[in-house]
């Protein structure tokens, strides 16, 4: 195949990313990830920020991971500054799959505090992938600022991010356990239970932690040793 034919095929595939049919877009993303080069990066990132279909978005991420990081990472980092939540969330997700730690300064701390819950959850997961060992303590302290935030799914995501950092989070948890906000204390307590018992169910940990906060740490909590459903 000549270089001119290759460029023509790439142009055709990139155009197919805008097809009305999600199956056609999925096939185009697969083909781009298999055959295209760095010239596809900009459109892949742009499409990721507006693509409505989950499976197509996942294939777009896969296609980006197949391309050289020196081409993809700067473009993805630029997408982190977008006003659109999906741009930020998808860029974070793709950066976590690429695993290039040069993106770390763009994430810490602003995206960990993102006002959009889904973006923040993705940022927490991505941060635990990209953080260097010497940065884990500062990451834990930043994540602790989010204790008590959001609904069950948001809090579970934060707890999982904390637990992924390992035993070094204990001092941060101890500080959170003395917070004036009972929601913060309960969330920190549930996270500590998950750290020491990874098989514990989050809902049970939250229920027990909430009762501990309500009754005080010296009070017995019935059912605390009950098996997880």
C-alpha cells in the first residue's frame, strides 16, 4: 500500500467515527487502533469527549493506548482542562490505561476536587495508578478532603482509592476520625474497616461505622462481627 493510499484509508476511518450507527463507529475505532498512526490522536481524543456509546468510548481508549505516549499524553492532558465533564473523565480514564506518570501534575490536586462526581471518581482511580511512592502521603491527604462527599457509589469509589494506597493511609484516617463532621468520621471509619478487612462489604462497614460514630468508640456495636451478605 502506498503512503497516499494509507492516508486516504486513515481519513476514511476517521470520518467513520462520526457515523450515525454506533456499530460503524465501533468498527472504525477498532480499525484505527489496529492500523492508524499518531495523526489520529486529535480526533480520537475529541471523539472520546462526545461519544455517547460506552463500548465505542472503550474502543477509542484502546485505540489511543496503541499509539505512542509522546503523541497521546500531551493531548490527553490538554483535554483535562476542558469545560466538558466527559472530556475530562475520558482523558483521565485513558491516562490510567496508558500509565504514563508524566500526567500526574495535571491531576493533583485540581481534578481530585472536580465538582462533577463521575470525573472526581475517575480522577481518584487514575491517581492511585499514576502516583509515585513518594507522593502517596500527599495523595492520601488530598483524598481525605473528600470524605463524606456524594452518594454510596461516590463514597465507595473514594474508599477503594484509599485502600489501594495501602497501610500508609492510617495516619490520615486517624485524623479524619476526629473530624467535627459525623459524615466524614463515618466514611473514614468505614474505609478503615475495608483496609483491614478487604472482604468486608461496604454497606455493612458504613452501617457499623455510622453506629460507632453515633454511639462512641467505646460502645459495643451489635452485629459488628456478622458475616457480609
